[in-house]
């Protein structure tokens, strides 16, 4: 029922129940502050299958050298705030307004939203956050204030996904950066079949900790 550009619905709210239901159906909110709440279900869909992640020799070396201290769910609020602030500092628009920030922090408190953080000298240098349901992780945003920090965060996430037998990381919309790391577009019918299978598996709720080193 979505439009060709992926727009599916307008309005509603960002309650935990609505967000969880939306993600379980492959729908996510994305809008510019000041606009009505917009819900999207684009096709084709950009998916990173954990086994297809491309880890370059340089990234291997950076991880091996311990350039960053990596954590999970250490400070979700700081991570989502940094993603919004970095976009504004770069002169880009951000969909992460106060309502979005508080909605996803609530999902985190309920054990459904998670962050991977990279620290350098005690300062947050990069990372990512997203939503987890079943064996799917829905990536929402990432940022990097130090070179390669977001890549290290993604490599850490991928290794956890492999260890925990997650089936996909939903990257939503195609970007060259993510495609260079192994993500690829799949048709809508393939995505929704895959999603349905993921939703039939238990959700790994609660605070996440690193159990598998990249």
C-alpha cells in the first residue's frame, strides 16, 4: 500500500506499542521536524546480512590495535543525541527531534532499542543505534567524529549478530557507504518474507553487552 517512494502513512504517534508494531511490519518513522509524522515502507530494501559484512584489512588493523574502546548500551541517550547533533553540525537536517529522542529512549528502557559506542580517551567518538525485534536489527542512525569509529561499531554489531544468530540488519534505504560494507538491496517480497521469519523468533530484550570480539 506504500507509495512508490515508500511513504505509507501520515500521523499517529510515537508510542512504544505503535513503534514496535510498525517495525515488526517493516515500517519506520522518518520526517523533518515541523512536518506531520510520516511512516515509510520503501522497496527495494537495503539489507546487511551479517555473514556478508566486508571487513577490510585496514578495519581489521584498527580493531586489533584497540584504537577505540567499544561498548554496548553504555549510554543510549548520549548516542542518539550525538547522531542528531553531528548531522546539524554538518549542516544536514535531522529527523531526530525531541519527540523521536524520547520515544527511542523509552524503547531502550523497555529493552528493544540498543546502541554500540566507540570511545577514545573517555569521549564518545562514534557509534550507532537501532531497534531489535526477533532476529532482526533495524539500524536507525550512526555517527563518527573520529575516523573509522562508526565502522568499528558496525563491525562489533555484526559479530554480535553472528554470535546471536540474527538473520539481518535492516539498513532501510540504500547508501554507497553501507553498500561498500556489504549491504545490498533486496526486493520487497523477499524482505517481507525474511522479516516474517525473523519475527517468529524470540526477541533479545534487555541491556546488551559485548560477548564476541570482532
